[in-house]
C-alpha cells in the first residue's frame, strides 16, 4: 500500500525527467513518470508539478543559449508525449461532470502544451473537455462553441503579439454568450492585461483555472455577457496602432535597408544572420504595435530587455549595436506617431541597461 511517506517526490522526479529530456531520451522520460504513477503519485501532480516545471526549464535553457531551437522543439515533443502517456494511464471516473469547457489557444499562438496541460487537468477533475489545440481561426471557434454549447472557453497565449487577436476572440465569444477565462504569459505579470481586454477571469496556472471555471459555471445562468468594445481602449482613437500595423512590412524593409548603410558590419553577415536581423526587426515592430494597442510601455520595454538578455547570454555585442541603431532608425520612420516614438525611446534605454555588461561599443 502506498502512503504519503513513500510517494515519489516531485522535485526528484522533475530532475529525472529533465535529465531524460535533455538527453532526448523519450522512453526514459515516459518511464520515469509512469513509474511514479505506479508508486502512488497522482496524475495531476505528475502533470503540473513535474512536466510543467520541466517545460518551463526548457524555455529558460533556450533563452540562456544552453539549448538550440531544435533541442527545444525535441524537448517539448518529449514532454507532450509524457502528457499523453499520463492521460492514457489514468482511467476516467464515474463522478458527475461539473460541466463542459473548450480549451484552445489564441489563433496564431503555437505553444500548445500549456493549454493541453490545462485540458488534461480538467479531464482528471471530470470535466467534459474539447481541446482544440492551436491555430483555430475565430469563425471556426465560434462555430464550434455554437455546436457544442460549452459552459465556458479557456483561452491560452504565451505570445504578447497575439493580444489584439485575443481581444477580438474574447469579445466575439462573449457576444455569442460564452464566458472566457484566459491564461499564459501573454497576458502579462499577474494577468494584468486580462481585465483590460474584457476576459471574465485570469488564472496563473491550471489548478487556479479549474477553480475559476467551477465558479463561472456556478454563476453562469442568468448572466448577461458584458458589453465590450474597442471603446474600452480609448487611446486607439489616435490611430497610431492602425497606422503602424498597416505599414509594418514597409517599416521593416526600410529600416533593414537603412541599417545596411549605417552599420557596415552587416556586409559581413551570412544569410542566416541577415534573416535573423530581419526577424528581430519584425518582432520589434510587432511588440511596438501591441504596446500601442494596450497603451502599455512596459510590454515593449520588457521585450527589448529580454532581447538584451538574449544578446548578453550569446555574447554578441555587434548585434546589440545593430538593434540599438534599428530602434533609432525606426523612430525616424514613425516620427509622426508620438506614442510610438516615446516607446522606442524607452526601449532604447532598456536595451542599453540590459546589455551594460557587454563591451562598451555594444550599445
């Protein structure tokens, strides 16, 4: 008989799983977690206290330049297979279901594992779950909600640039009569953007989301969907967001061209380095756009500081110089957009601070 004293320790198990994931050993990863289930670890703890922390470490290791993109993708696939193994090992109960919920990602979000962890956690708690994964266009999501009639929608996003899409999704689903809770890093520290975008609730993790869904189902009947519109973000009346997004590709191309002239070192870039620089510029414009949409400078400066941390970890001061110059060039391009210029100025300062440990010529 298994007791609390001999039940597997989740910290020790996370270390074993990480070792297997780091080595790319899927069989060892799956076996480690299934053996722990056999030894008395409950499935929810296996998912949320073992797999989730390991996946978070995968992202941190990539950011610290200790894991390549390919290794990060392989590790995520192994973690996903572990979740599948846990789900197949645990049989369903015959308890009444607390309700039905649709779990999906914001369209354009490709990090599906956090949403899947929530879906499997809810199934363990006897919810009827429709897990749609990622890349679901809004019209198809609305059609699914009308056909299946869930009690709520749980929406996940890790990428802040998808927040305008999240806003449209929340408003459309609520207008159709379905409450929406959100979660994921995209919604900011403490879920600070969730209320601004009109969500019915935000949860920091799957356990909190399960509790929040229970509360929403309990109070849903007789509930009137909140009346939300773009007027909840009155700063959008200045049309800076619209202008920047409309011309985003032109801005990226123009800054890239100017950068080639103003930054001679680019002449020595190989094709991959040139592509990476173009991607960086596109990301900068995307995050600048979302910061304008939310009227939140910290969203942009956090992103720029993150880039600075990445550059520091990779020891590439030359690219830091290029990005700093790119911010200045972009500010010249959008000089008629005062909020955007102010954000770029703050971003420049954030990059300077984040790369302060690189050689003095780096920023």
